[in-house]
């Protein structure tokens, strides 16, 4: 079984971007001897271009998004009184003008009877010298208006659905005394669902149909509007050159989706964030994208999520990075997962017994000038 012992000598490049450096490695391939016979091959020089990663925590970029109905109304009481009857429960589908609840209407019924009686009296009046026809007509108009007002006040005791929809919440129960403005129920129209997501402006325009991730599914959505990024999401500008707030509308006439379902933006990182050279992002054998890092003198393949690109040669990626990782931008040979790399300075000092400390070793020191 072949094992790799990789040694290196470090050549520092002053002024390189983000402290990138070329590292000269000498690779020694040692095969397991057969029946006690030793076999060695001479060291082969290897050149690796690497740079230290500036790892950012994903916490600063964590925002939550979910589907919401395009229409959501808090149905409120229009008058005061005790709730006499409730006709719905959460989850019920109702038609427009359906009576969701009714308040006690005893006072309104009596006021209507009084107004109707006054109107009847006014109709019986006859013109006379003391009360001309014009005055009688005015009294009849007044009585008729009082009847209409009493009918209107009676109608206010019925709490009606303003549109076809679903009862999302029921906040009051029978017997509760309410005042004008008290929320009785919340009604939603979930035939269309909407969500605002931070996305790259350059990738779409108003009216386009795009794919968004709703929980574990990819769903088609129409771009209704593109607006500026709100102040509370300003940190996301780190992850892209043209991040905008995109209003997406999902057709839900089939009722396959539900208000409150989580929607993921591809700009929101789930793991640590780092800025790397675009050439450092390569295809992963398992699918997707990856970068190679040197971690504790060992090559590791890190699966990454590509975020926003900065200019022509830099990109933000998210992956399972840790402090101290160094990203491999280029290598003169293919580097396999688990390959051990060690500075030639370290190996020479070990052979000579000098015991150089890590703080004296330019390839291992965090304070080295890259």
C-alpha cells in the first residue's frame, strides 16, 4: 500500500494578493518493501501555490425566509358587543361574505324597531296650516334615514369574510366581549404564495420565471418585483456584487404548498465563509464543487457552496473551513486527499537535529510575510 511523505521548501513572494505564496515541495514516494527488500525513489520537486484563508462565521449572514399568502387580512369587529356565535374553526375554507361570527344584536334590533315606528308615524302626518307639506316631507326623510342607520348598525354585528379564503387563525370565542377593532379571525388567500429573497440582480429581470428551493423541493416562481436590499440585510452585500431583494410569486391553485414553508436563498451560507481565487474552485469527484486546503500539513478536499463572485477572479464560497486552513490555488501535480505536506526546512532540521521551532519556520508560522 503506497504512502506519501511530502516535504517542502517555502519561497516567499512579496506583494502577492491576499498573502498567496508559492511553496516548493519535494515528494518522496515510499512503497512497502516486499519480503524485507527496501526500495526508494529520489525526491521529486513539487510547486504549490497557496494562500491563508480568512474564515468568516456564517452567523452574520443567517436570515430566514418563508412562503406567505399574497392576501392576508385580520378580520375585525366593527362594533362592540358579546360574541353570540362563531361559525368557523382554523383551517376552514369559506366563501366571500360568509358569516364568520355574530355579535349580540339585541340593542341594534330594538333601535331598528324604534326607527321603523317613527317612520310609520311620520307617514301618517297630513299637511295643515300649522305644519305645511314641506315640513312633513322633511320629517319623513329623517325617519327613513334613522331606519337605514339602524339597519346599518344591525349589519355591523355580523363578522363577514371579505374574500374567498381559508381561516388561518381564530382569535376569539363565544361569550367574549369585543370592542370595535378587535381581531376576530385571520383570513388568507393561499391560491398564490409569495416570498422576498436576496438574489443576484444580474441573473434575472422582472417577469422571469425562476426556480427557488422550498424546503427540499425546487419550485417555479415568477419574479414580480426587484428592489433594493433592506438595511437589515446589508451584510449580504459581502457575498455578491449586485444583491437585490426579489419578490417571487408561486402559483398554488393546487394547494400543494403551504404558508410558512421555509425558502432557502442560494446566497445564504450554511457553513463558514471564505474568499478564494476563482481558479481554486474545482469540480468534486462526488459532484458539485470543492476547494483543496492544507490543514495541519495535510491536504483536505472541502465541498463548497459557491456564493457571490467578486470581479473576474475572486469568489465567496461556503464550506467546512476552520481557522488556519490554507487554500491551494495551483499545484504542479495532482494532490490527493490525505497527502501529507511538510516544509523542507522542517525535514532538513529534523535530520540535522536542530529542532527548529514553528515560530522560526517561515512555512508554518502564522506571522510569516506572504
